[in-house]
């Protein structure tokens, strides 16, 4: 299927139908949403094809999603619709009204205006405004950024030790991009701290962060995944007043704890390192090295009053290789557990969901086997000792200083 050719023809058809529909009608909303989705998938296909090493599985998944979206569009177009018929004079009046409403060019191909004036407006438009708003518990800065195709943008924030910074951003049309945040420290002897590891294909992010050292907190966005589509985003950065920090951090800790307990609610706990461990495969993410599956590990010891959370990530074939290693070394025990899914010709959304479900079923059986939870192939794979013992060391050190009366 020629995605570019067929997609362009169908989008033009949808555009002509949208002009005749009432904007408040359900069909208008459906078609408008599907048109955006088609354009986004087409951009992703173009990006995937242009890469030096084409990921066949990823491209196949995108083509499948595009085909499903096309079928949805055709299904909506075949439904009965209330088309608004109007005279030439009415359409002229409507056109004038629409022109008055357009204040800025759109970046999601919502209209088909290909005039030179619009192209010029898009080209010269950059960060269009920035303002600082004072609020009772701190100062909020609002920035609006526009990233051209293949473009990058950054927002440096001067920060001081123990300052609490909250930031959140959202792409206006839920389009996805790359995001990363690094704290560059004032001391040249120390390397920067990666506050937010590289996030691939996300449309929003939020975080509250206590700054450990003086430096510059850098928020960075990258639109290199898009060949044609510009991205617009609003960025909010909040500097909390020192007096408001205890309450803000208390609320943040409550939110994190509530989320942690909700994640653990349906999971079986296993014994390890004097505490209880839960394992959950949460998502498939696209990293610089390719697609990886993330397992969230949550450990808690009520007797030691300690908690630790961390993630481990591996490509699916590496997960499968690890499972086959356990199966060959401990065949009797592994045969009693839920099996891993096999390989797939194409990594569709359904395949990903099946993998998450089946691997989590295996984890539930694994944590109940006390012998398997102590074998090196499991402990080192999930990096349990590394994270749990580091947490113990930090906590015991802090308690020792407290007993001696030192800060």
C-alpha cells in the first residue's frame, strides 16, 4: 500500500467533508480526530523509512495501525451525515468570518491552506511569548515553544541547592517527541546529573524535583522523529517559596506512595534481602538502542522501615533468552510456571499487550518460589542487591549521623 499517496487522497476527501459538517456534530469530531491520527502515523512511517537501519517490526506495526485508521475513516464516511448545504453568498460570508477567527497558523494540517503567506508565517514563527506569573506559594513561568521538523529546543533554569522546582509541559495536539532533562552543576569537577532520562515519543511530562546542588537545570526537546510536522508546546516551571516547600513535598510523597500502592495492589510479593519484592512489566518504550520492555521493581521492609523502587529494561529477545536460560537450568521449577510468549513476525499493539500479560503471569509465579528468588540468574538480572543494598547503606549512614547528633 502506498501510504503517502493513499493517505493524501483520503485526507483531502475528509477535509472537503469537514467543511460541510456542523462542527458540533459527532461525525465532525470523529473525522477530525482520525485525520490527525492519519497524519501522525504517516509522519512516523516516513521517519522510520528514512532511518539508516530500518526497524522492520516497527514499520510493519505503523503500517498496520495506518490501515486500521483508514478503515475507521472509511467507516465514518459511509455513515449517514447531515451535510450543510449553503448558497454562494452564504459561503462567502462564512469564509470572511473564518478568516477573522484565524490568528495564528496551525501546525497539524487541520486546514488545507498552502498559500505562500502561511508558509512564511510558519517559517518565521519561533517562541512567541514568555511571561512570569507570581502566585502565593511561588513564582510560575510560562513558555510557549515551537519546534520545526527535525528541530530542537532547550530551556535552561538557574537553580540553587535545596530549591524545589516543579515543571510540566504538554504538546498542544498530543504529538510525540523526545525529551530529556539534565542538571549541569556549577562545580566543574562533577559531571551533570541526569534528572529525566531520554524519553522517546511522549506528548507531556511533569515532575517535582528538589535540587541537590547549585547549577542549571536544562529541559531539552527534540523533534527529529518528524520530517514535516512542527510541534507546539506549553511549558510551566514553578519555583516554590521556601515556606511552601515542606507542604509541597509532603503532598508529592503522598501522591507517589498512593501510586506505588495502587501498582502493587494486585501483585504477589516475594521474599528477598529481608523484605518483600514485587515485579511488574509495565510498558514497551523506544530507546536509542531500540524497543525495550520495562520492569518496575518495588521492595519494602517493614522491620527495617525501608523502601526502594527501580526499573530494569531489556529488549524482548533478551528477556526471552533469559527465560530460556532459566528453563534449561531449572527445568522442573520453570515448567510449573506460566510460559513466556514466543516471537512474532510483527510487533503489533495486540502482541505487546499479550507479552506484558504473559510475562507478568510468569513473574507472579516466580516470586512465590523462594528458591528461585535466591538464584544468581534472578537476583543479578533484576539488580536487586545493587539497589536494595545501596538503599540500606544510605539509610544506615543517615541514622548513624543522627545518633551522633551530626546533620
